[in-house]
């Protein structure tokens, strides 16, 4: 905004009486349509004491003359300063006796500035704003002119209505020009209440997907999976998923421990009912655990889950014992498949190189979970077709991981994999390949310097 002498101006007449803003004035005037004068109010030449000349920068149209009133202009702190005695003496030098005070204002466009100047005459601003983009354009000019009442009205409107993403960016750009009190509600909507707010929200969503038996849990899981995929800070996703994974795994282990160490107090039937409930709960928690494993592998954040799974020797031993027990399997027939699917997903990530697991992690993963796989194959008869494919996939994956281990470790583990064989050798080509690979390496003749 600056003062400048006009080169060419368009004079406006006066004809109608508009002293309040109504819904009919909510649309901004076009640059080609001069503002409508108001008798005794906005743009009324018969009573005005200020002539305001609006100029475009850069010049692209004739300037506009507005007949205004100092009493209305003083609602703007910008114009109030111009109308102070100090500035009035300076500007009076270019005005004759009885002529209105002449002021110049350079603007990028006429429409919004004219609209805000009209609002200086409004008793209130009801109906002046009809959408966020309109509020933002008016607010920008109100801030330039230091029109505090209109600034407050625009901010109140923006606080109360939804925004598009583009409008939100515009709000963010204007917030720095507002005072702390003016921007407090907008910032509360735009800024999290704490540094970890996003993680807390993610944690709440993952807990909702894995924390109960809601009939709509499948729908909730699908939605949360989408949110996790779209959430860009992978470290936050990793921390949340690892945290819930550890809690879920711990809960499954606690339920199995409660099954193996029942509370013998009270009625025997009641104790058996509690044992059945513990196993059923373990199956439900196991399904949530599998969902977590799938999400972690899908998002490439399963490294810590692989490490944790390789440290579950005691848990794997409990499962091995349970899967041999007819009563255990009858109560929780789905648990072997769930546990083997978790193992398979993590082992596949290791074998494919998605997770670069340390040698000891790879070794313990096979050493502890191979017996569980063998029990599942040997004690579930007949094996459902889906489980048969799962077990075969896990066999192949284990053999691929064994091929990454030192030959001494591979030698011991391969001998434990002999149960993968069948009468039809064509059905166990993965085992044939694993042994052929080991013997090829074993028969390689070292060079004289000790290198192979």
C-alpha cells in the first residue's frame, strides 16, 4: 500500500442506500463493475469527506474513485493513522478549502479491497462471508488495513468451518500475521498438542484393530492398514507396530502359560472352562499377532519382530508340547496354523533379503522353530490342503535360510529336516537341492593358501 498521484480515474455516482452487509452483498464485485454508492454511506459523494483513489499495481485498468467518510475509515487503524493530525496536515496541502481529503491506495486487485472498504460501513458482518476462501481473501485485506473487527470476524468464521487442503495451506500462511490470541484456536486445529501426537494416534488405531473381538474388526483392520501404508514417517510406524507386537506376543504367551499352569482352586469343571477360555483367547490374540506381522513385513519394518521371534525358544517349546497334545489341538485347532503363518511371514522376509538378519538370529530362528514345524506336520492328520501348502512353503524357506549359515550349523540342521522327505522324491525337491548344495560346498577342494 502506498500513496501516489492518479494518472487516470473513474468517477462513480451514487444511487442506492446500503448501510448493512446482507447475503446479497456476499459476492465480490467484478473489476469491470464499479461499487454501488450508498446514500449517506459508502461512496456517497454528497456527504463524503474523503476521496480515496484506488490504483492497480501493476497498472492494468483505470483507477477507481471512492467517496468515503472519515468516521467509517477510522475503524481501520491504517486509515486512522492517515487521518491523524500529522498526516492530515500533509495531505491537506493538495486539497482546496471545502474539498474532500484525498488519499491514494495501491492494490493488486479492486474487488476484495472495495468489498472490505464497504464493510467499514457495516453494523455487523452477518452474511458477509459464505466460504473459507472468501474469508481468507477478506482477511488478507483486513490485515493490510488493520481492520480489527473484520479480522476477528474472519478468524471466527475460519475456526468454525471445514477447509480443503488448499485452504488449509492458505490459513497456515496467514497465521503468522495474527496475534497470539487471534491465532490460538486456528493453531490448536493445525498443530498437535504434543510432539508424539501422531504416534499416539497411530497407537490408538492399532490397539483398536488388535485389542478386541468387535464384529467389525475386519473392517477396522482394513482401514488401519490403509492408514499405516499412507503414513510417511516409517520410524513412527515401526515404533508403534513393534510396541503392539511385543504386547500381543506377551499376551499369547501368558495365556498359554495359564493353560499349562491352571488355577486348581475351586470346581474342576470351572478350572477346565478357564483353560478352554485361555486357549480360545490365545487363538484370538494370535490372529491379531499375525495381522501385525503381516503389516510389519508389508511395510518393511519387521526387523525387530524377526529378532524377537528368534528369542522365543521357551515359547516355541510350549507350542511344540501343545501341538503334540490331543486335548490342546481339539480346543484350539487354529493355533498351529496361526503360529506357523507368523513364522513363515518373518522367515520369508529373511530368506528374500527384505530383512537382513544377523547370523545368530537366522540360526536361532531355524533351531527353535524347526521342531514346531515338524510337530505340526507329524501330528495334524490328515493335513488340510491349505496347511499342507503352508508347511511346504515354510520348509522351503527354512532350507533357504539354512543355506546362508556356516556349514557346521547347516550340517546339524539339515539332518533335522529329513522329515521333509517323502517316498516320492519328486515331492521333496527342495530338500534334495539343499543337500546337494551342502555336499557341493563340502567337496570343494581348498587352494594351497587355504582359500577355496
